C-alpha cells in the first residue's frame, strides 16, 4: 500500500479505490499533507497535464475529479486539525441569467484538487452575492463562468462591483464565448479556456 495507489486510483477514475486507498493511508498514520499533496493533488496535476496534451478529455477529467473528491472527503476532517495548509480561497459561480454549470463544476473540482478552498455559489449568481461571499471568506479569487453570450455583461458588472467594493480579490473569467480580449476589456485579472488552465492561473495570481 503506497501513496502511488491513490494516485493511480484517481487516474483510473476509480472512486471506490480512491476511497479505500485513502482510508488505508489514514489508518496507517501517513501524514495527511502527504496523502493530499502526493496522492490526490499530484494525480489531478497529472490529469491537467494529460488534458493539455490531448490525452484526456472533459468526461475523463470529470471522472478523475469525482474520484479525487471522494478521497478528499475523507481527508477534510483531518485537514481542519492542522489549519489545512490551504493555498487560498476561491469563490466560484455561473453569472446572473446563466444556468450552465458543467464547466464551472469541473473548474471547482480541479481547484479543490489543487489544494484551494472552494466556495461554489452555483448558477444564476448576482454580482452582489459574489462580492458579499468573497468579503466574508476573505477570498483571494472570484471565478466567473458564462456559457451564453447574453450573460457576458453580467461578468462585466460583477468585475465592476468587486472593484467598487475596494476589494483586493482578483477576478478571473471563463466559458465558451469568453476570450482574453473580453477579459482585458472588462478589467478582469485573467481568463482561461479550460479547467487546468484556470488552476494554473489562480496559482499564479495567489503566488
């Protein structure tokens, strides 16, 4: 039984194995940070690399993320004991008027897999709700998702609301119709075309 078994279970999209192997490592007294970083986070880093290389696609990323989350659920009670060593806090949601959530859910799972605390506000989220929750959680980043061109203006109003609130929280955007040019236009701090890219972007922003 090794950390590699957890890593392999996530890459094999095997939720049951990820849970069993994670529990076995906890029972064996392996450091929680080691299980998290080398097993679960390491596997999701590899998933991101394979996606970027065209070896994995969105359905496989979702399955790997589900397996990672199942293992992570076992670690969460222990993470609280040592402060968790979280890398930062991300508030994420699909903007007002938009009910699409597959991409948003994938980004949220990948962020969690990378060691961030993720606060998922769901879909059809008002600008004020993003600002309020980010302030409450002292969030490092607000991640905005949209799949409809008609809801892209809601991204602009949310970025504007964050700035008007005088918050240090950074804003990133993503979704099928969204581009880097649009991010620049509305004053967002970043844009990513996919979930692994969003994780890299947030890591860079909070570094």
